[in-house]
C-alpha cells in the first residue's frame, strides 16, 4: 500500500496534511454522535432492565464485534481498496443508527433488540477500525506519524468530552430516539470526506493476496514479531481490568449517585476532559519520557481511579476521579497505539493493527462480562476493587516487557534482496519453494554464527516461511546451510518486498561472519511437476 499520499499544504504537524485534517475533523463529529449514542444505549438499558448483567452486556455488545471481525477486516483492508471499504462500512453504521432511532421512537426497543442493534453498530465499527488506523501512514509522513496517532486519540477524547454531556442533555430534553438519530446524521460527515478523497491507485507488481492467505500471513506475522507480541501482552494486562470502570459506570451513576441522564453524561464528559488534557500533555511529554514509563504511571493512576470510584460519596468527587481516569486512559492508549503502529510494516499494517484491536476489544468484552458476573454475585464495589488490584498487579508486566521508544524500529522496505535467477519462466503459484543460503564461516566462530542465525529464524517465519532449519556440513567445517520453505513462488517474491531496514542490519551482521569477499550463495529449488498419465504411458 502507498504511504503519505498527501503532501502538507504549509505549516508542520499532521494537521498540515489536507485529507488527514478533513478526516480528523469529520471523525470528531462522528465520534460525538457515537458517544451520544453510547450514553443513550447504556441509559436506556438501565430503564429497560434492572439486571447488572444486561447493563454490562451493552458494553460487551459494543466490543464483541471487534473481537470477532477486526482480523478479517484487517485482511480485507490489506488486499482491497481501503477507501471503498470505509464507504461501505460507514454506510452500514448509518443504517444501523437510523434503525435504532426509529425502533426506539416507536417503543419497539426491548433489552434484546437494543443489544442486537448495538451489536450491529459494533460490526460497523469493527470493520472500519483497522482501515482507519492503517490509512494514517498514507495521509501523513513518517516523521509526523506518532503525532498523528496521538492526535487521533485526542480527537476521540475531544468527542468523549463533548458527546456524553451533550447526549445526556439531549436525552433529558428530547429522549433517547433523538441521540440515536443524531448519531446517524454524524456518520454523514465521514462519508462526505471519504466520497471526495481521491486516493491514488496502488500499483502492485505482484498478484493480490487471497483472503485466507492474507489471514494466514497476518497470523504468521503476529506470532513471529516480538515487538507486536509485546504490545499485545501489555494490552491484555491493562484492558482486561480497565474494562471494569467502563462496564460499572452506568450502575454507579444511576444507583450509587442517583443521577439522571444529564448527570451521567457529565460524568463521562469529565473523563473526556481529562483525556483531552492528557493528549495535549503527551505531545511534549513523549519527547522527554519513555513510552514505558508513561504506561506505568498511566496504569497506576487508572488503578487508583478505579479503586476510588467504588468509594465515591458524591458526584463532585466522582467527576474528579473520572477526570484523572481519562488522563490515565489516554496515556496508556496512546502509548500502546503508537507501539502497535511502529511494530507493523505497511504490507501487513491493517492486519497487525486488527490483531491489536482484537486483543484490545476482546479484553474489554471478556472483562465486561467478568465484572458483570462479579457485580451480580457480589456488588459493584467488589467488582471495581478486584479490577483495581488486577491493574496494580499488571504493572509487573512493564518490568519485563517494556514498550520500545518510537524511533527504535525501522520497518520501511529496504529492497536489498537480490532478484532470484530464473532460467525458464513458470507460473507464480508453483510451490512449495525451498531456499538454501550457503555460508562459509571460521570454524572457531561457528557457535557464535549459528546463535546469530537462529535469531534470524523469526524473521523468516514472520515474512512467509512455513519451515526453517540450519545445517552444518560434516565434511567441510564452517560450511553452514540455512534452509527455509515458502508456500509458493509468488509468496517468496512477497518475501523480497517485505524485507525491512532492520532486517538489512541483521543480515549485514550475519554476512560479517562470511569468509572471503564472496557473498553467501543463494539457491532456489522447486518441487518438479508430476508427469501426466498420458506422458507416463508414452
């Protein structure tokens, strides 16, 4: 996929890129509508049912589609036109929001109808989210990418500061059907920008990946990318326990604080304001403080806010608590989002970010159900207290699995692999392909070389290998063969395109062991075609 297809129109920073700026503003408008709708859904459920489980399921219905669909959506976003995909998914969201408004106005909305349409809205979000994240490198340059990711988080939290409070006021004045209708209208802002965005056509030198092959490649990359696995592990450790505050907040607002819809919206607005301030501070803080340190303090602050929410005596202290929770939330969310962006190269970016979203929303969904069960069997306060303790325990992850600095990974394509020599042209789908790389090293340094080569194993698997091994020649000490198998010839060609500058540095380290001036010898071997019965008889 292309990157940075737009150029700045003067000034500096992400907002100097025209399409990014227009889409950023449009998504703020749309997210205001989404937050208004979320307030309406949660508040409507507390009116339709007194069950803590059903109230918690509103959050689960919102996040479950992301868990189920984000990875297929990421695969599609890496192999089809992203603009057209966004147009389709946003149209689905528009239809679902309008349907919920009409059903509620006609008083046809039951708890299960509400959960069903909320799930459909979540489907639209799940199909859109990986694409929205993946197009950011197309809209800005590499230098401003971390700021663009942070700015997107700021936009979400500006919406969070405005949307819930506005939603509460509109519910109090015009009822829940009105917020659902306004959500439908807000989607049209994004549709308008996407309609007028002239996305340059992507030039592909290789045939497009098939859907299931793209899914396998995304899984393979995630499994064998240490940087991305680290982000996923840290995400589970935080979001599983952080989901308690989101799932239990409607019950705290309605039962413990005895708030009406406007008051509940104001509480969420306090959290949004904290997140906005946090996003503004992060722009300067990230230049001086490592991401891992920010994530530690953010987790600690969110744990304390979750613990305090279980003890709040009045709405003023609750508002202050949620302000600090928003500050912590944006610090952790931005740190993880930037780390996930930096851990994924362009060819697999939508799929890698989809996996991150699956883990994020899966932890939120599972956590919401868990805290709903605990609140049903015990109390809301118990659920919040247990979650706060879990957040404090998750700090142990940050000691061993530290988030990297923004500039430590260069995953831009290096194109440093030499093109394979082919005597006779053949079909791209021939396979499997065996690649052998022959090294000649000093026998005294053989152990050191093999150790370095084995570290390169994950790179081969990450970019397409299905088997890998290393062999030593017993007749010629120091002659080592690295061998790996790829599914097809076209998949090996994709391996060439996937090599990064980081890989190039690692490969140079390996080649430094090579004796003499000649580079390692590379061979490509294909399984021969089976003879047809007619030829065999002849």
